[in-house]
C-alpha cells in the first residue's frame, strides 16, 4: 500500500519525504538511514545530525542513524507532533489535546487541555518554552510572549462566554442565598 506524504524535511542539497505508512523517500544528498513499515500510522519526522526520528500516531518514536531514542509512549492517545530540543538531546511529543510529554533534556513548561484541537507545536529559539497551534489557528504559548493568531476571536468569545457563565452562576447563588435570608428575616419578624 502506498502511503500519503505527510512531512518534508530539508538537508543542505536535498530533502526527505515521510509517508504516513512509514516509508521515507530521499532526494538529492539526503541519505537513507532506514525506515519502518509496520502498520502504524506515522505523523511526523525530525532530523538529527546524521539520522532522523519518526513519530507514530500512537506515540512510538523510531530512530535511525545517530538519532537517540529518549523514550516512547504507546498509550491510548492520538499524537500529532514531535519537536527536538535546541540541544538535540531530547524531544517533546504532543498529543491532539495539547498534552506535552518531554524526554531527554526537554523541560516541562506545562500542557494545555484543548479537546482534540491541537495540530502542531514549535520550540522557541531560546529553548525556554514552546508554542502550540490549534485547528482554529490559535497560537497558545507556554512560558513565552504572544504574537497573534489567525483568528483570535473564537478564543476571546470562548473566554467571554466562560466569564459570563461564571458571573451568572455567582449571581444565581447570591439570589438563592438572599431568598433564604429574606425568608428567615420574615419568619423572625412574624414571631416578634
């Protein structure tokens, strides 16, 4: 079965194409370090100095050449992205809900809960945080500055809706407490 192309990684005078069935095609001066074709769905590829890492949807990491495996997940979640640390001595694995799994020298700056909306992440140039992209084009950051999004309005509307919901809940609770207090005062006044 021929897989669909899902990732492109560049080298100096060539590139790799990863297919979702695990096939890796080399072009130009990209070297063949191997591939895995085991029935898993592959979702991402990252290059090391003389090799590469590939991530499956189940959270398995396969390494080739000088790429070092710092850990796998293989748990019942859908994984969408793999990002190496700036040192190359670790990596982050991201699931579709925004949960991040750090390995090697990757630092944990926290995860998000975005209910299946996450598509990608990027480690900052300093390596001291990361950005997470969701399907709506929102960019959320962990330990970084915010620079904008494709359409920030849904996020603002969602936050506003949650704020209003909280205010209404609080007002309803106050109304209930006042009703009980008013009844108690009325009972007390009748008994006098």
